[in-house]
C-alpha cells in the first residue's frame, strides 16, 4: 500500500503544479480571490473536495 500512496501523492503534486506552471497570473489571481473568502466557505469547498476524492477512490479501489 505504501507504493500506491506515494503514487497518489505524486499525481496530486503533478495536477496541482499545472496551474502555476501554465497560467501563473490567473493562478495567482484565483489564490488571491480564495484568500478573501470566509472560512466557512473554504471549509465547505474543502469538504466537497474530500468527499469527491473519497468517492473516486472508492470507485477505483480494486475489488477482491
């Protein structure tokens, strides 16, 4: 399971790196706008992302 976790972390880093690499100005503006959002909104967004990630991981998990 360790290799799969490292692979997942690596893929997340690749996807997260695309924004600042390809469109740094727009990425910076997005981060700036998100920093102005209330904490409750950021928590809601984070929660939605976590739930989406869990659903995707569950769907992709190899069945025995």
